[in-house]
C-alpha cells in the first residue's frame, strides 16, 4: 500500500519542496509526481537551488520561510 494509490484522496493544499541537488530523487521526478495530486485545490512544487535530499538540513531558512508562507495562506 503505497502513497501513489491514494493521491486522489488528497483534497488539501500541497507544498512540495525539492532541492535541485537531491541525489535520491530528481527535480524531474518531483515535477511529474506533483501532477498526481489531482484533487488538491493547490498542489505546488517549489525548488530550492542547491538543496540536498534532506532539505530542512541543507537549507533550513528556505524551508522555514516557505512553510511559514504556506501555513499563513492556508492555516486560517
């Protein structure tokens, strides 16, 4: 039971942060998979230049800023 079979059940906004230097998953992969959130009212992919796979470790300021903005928009 993987996430892919349940993506159509996601009905909330989605923020996918992805580093351009991620050695595990490519940005191209993220660009394709964000499209799978077909019932999300706002599924967005944001890339972080030079970001590694553990993005919150390699670029914590960028992650924190994006999360604060996202929660500010949808957390009301």
